[in-house]
C-alpha cells in the first residue's frame, strides 16, 4: 500500500468513517495497529454523534417498497438451483424476486446465493 493512501485518512463525506484497513488482495488486508484503529473509530463516532445532535446527520436511506432483487449468476446452473426460491422469476442466468422490505430483500439475496452454491 502506498504512503499516500495511508495518509488520506477518513473520506470527506457527510457520513463519518474511520479507515483502519485496506485491501491487499482477495483474502488479505493491511491493518492499522489496534490502538490506532480504536482512536480513529472513537473520533469518528464522536463526530457522528455531534452531527446527529446538531441535526446535521445524513437522513436515513428511504427505499421504496416492495423491493425488487435481481441476481445475475455467473453460470446458468447456479440460476437453475436458485429457482426453487418462492416467487422466483428467471431470465437466462438471472433470478428476480420481490420482497416486502429491505430486510426481506437482503434475506432473499442471501438465500439465492446459498441455493446457487448447492
């Protein structure tokens, strides 16, 4: 990881973040020491609470319901296996389902992936 990336710190956006690790590969990350990470996370949390108290925090994301979930699988066999999900509709390697809300949409997404793996 380059030094410039490490120096960049939290992104400047309306939400408060604490960047404490960076991807170094699919299964690896470069991490700050725990003591440094704890301080960064604590500082970001304090900034977020101050913004919330001042009425300047980002508004919660509002998702229109029902929520349509579409998963494009890499292989058609994966879509074949996921078709057992109730209410699933298929289009080539894609499966679409409709959920009542985001919680249901996330659960459906996870279930489709699990089914596709076999």
